C-alpha cells in the first residue's frame, strides 16, 4: 500500500524535461563532427596506417564523452553548487600538475597536457566547466554586492585572473582570453553594472595586450592576421590556405570528401581549421547549417537560463548562461580564426573538431547544460501546478455552494 501511495505522489508531482531543440542541436553538431572528422583527416591519417585512424579515435572519445554527458544529466545541480569551492581547488591543482616533470607533457613547446600513460589529457578543458560552476555559485551567494558595489566583482575577476596567469605560463593565450570573456559575461548577466565591468576589465585587457606584445610568436600571429598575403608561405600560411579553402566552396561546395586543401596543404585540417574544410566541401549552405545549429544551441541555453533566474533557480540559470557563453564564444573565435577575422588562437570548434579532452569535456559540459534545462523545466512545472491547484479548489467550492444538498425523498 505504501509503495502505491509513493508512486502516486511521484506521478502527481512536478516533472522535468530536457529541452528538445537544444538536444537536437547538440546531437546535430556531434553528427556533423563525425562526418567532417572522417573527411578532413584522411590525408594525415594515412601516415598512421589507416585512412580512418582519427575517425576511430574520435568515435572512442565521443563515446566516453557521451558517458560523461549521461552522468551529468543525472546529477542534481545542487550537488555542483555544494562542492563548487572544492572543484575550484581541483582546477588549480590540475593547472599546476602540467609543470611537474613526468606528469606534465611538453608538446610543440607548450606544457598543456597531463600524461595518463595510455593517453594525454588537457586540464584546461575541465577548468572551463569548473570556472562556470564556481562563478555561478559566487553570483548566488553574493548577489547583492555584485549588483551594487565595485568590490563585489573583485573576487571572481581575480580568480579568473589567477587561471589566466597559469594558462599564460603554459602558454595558452586562447583559453586564457576565453575564460576572461566568459567570466565578464556571466557577471554582467548576474546583474553587475556595466561601468564596474569596464573599470575591472580594462587592466585585464591591458595585461593581455602586453603579454602578446612581448612574445614574438604572438606578434607574428597578429601581423600575419592583418595581412596574411604579405608572407603566404611562412607566418601567413595557415590563414591563406584557410581562405582559399573557404573561397573554393562558393555556394554549395565542391562535394563531401572532395576538398583539395586538406591534402597536406591546410595545417590542422581536422582540428583548428575544420571549419575551412566544411566551407570548401559544403559551401555556404553547409556554413549556414552549422552556424544555425550553434545559434540554436546557444540561444536555447541562454533562454532557458533566463527562465531559471526568473523562477528563482539562480544557480542553475547562471550555469546555463556560463555554459552557453563558453560554447558560443569558443565557436565565434574558432570560426573567426578560419575566416581571418581574428588572430590564430588554437581553439577547436566545439563538438565538431577532432580532439581527445576537448570533445570529452565539451560533451560533459553539454550534459550539464541539458541537466540545467531539466531542472528549470521541473521548476516551471511546479509553479504551473501551484497556480492550477488553488484554481481547482475554488472551482470545487463554488460548485458545492451552487448545488445545495438534496433533501431526502420519503419512502
């Protein structure tokens, strides 16, 4: 009897649901990624003994990412909020481990990877999600000071700044810039005054500018970005090849698998410059389709986040804001680099580019975003139930008053 009662209560309680348009957009992006990784990596995969070497590894990483996404979709947001500070400490440890010999790995002159024996792991991908969770918890705990005082912004900006310093030492200028931008965006959406954000952000922007100025290779990237055709076979090589690939695509592309620039001409065709291959093979139609999927995913995330804040689910709403901003800004930077609108940053196209830790942690981030939509829709259903129940009670009372009890008829 007790079991039946419990089940009845569960059926009558508020129900959550994952946002369907968001889910469709995320699945669509991952599907496009599978196809384009297979197409763009054939030339470089041949040297590994199989034309689908990178595709097989991508499927493995994507499968692991889907497992993490499933776990995230079943994890209550209040658990993330409870352990936000502990996760922050974990992020600091992960960023410091890359500098320990034997644990950290140096690849192409940068220390960005941890050695896990059978594979490598780039901790910054996990730090992106952890930073979003911590900033969201801070905005909830210090809501009034963030909205009214300058010093309310100091702590989150300083924490993001500490991450930036650790990333610049690795060096990883692209991820550092992305984290600062997402932090400022979350604080702004949390109610901070724009003038405070400008005053706090100007020194950070100046610091990043100085870092770029005193690193010769970063200055070369900036000059090649301004005029890549001035040195098309050296500093401007990547960008000129990317622009030629995009130009060849025209309206409908040269056909899936028919890219010429991916054949050892375009560097990093299956990672940083996969958008250029999409443009060449699928043309403007493919570009619009991919950008449309990203716009749908980011737009739905921001919309549901706003609903969460309005319903009082502030932490969940802020996490939805942060994850959406992280996906959206990284997408804008990656596409901007391929189009020559931004200097080369080394950021992958989320859910599409080949990558181990990148695709795994992006899937986990997507799972957290979907969980946020589930809990926000559950809160919305609870509110709708609360408004329906009093109305039903009033209607029942009015019916009882309008129909007095019938008198007994004598036998």
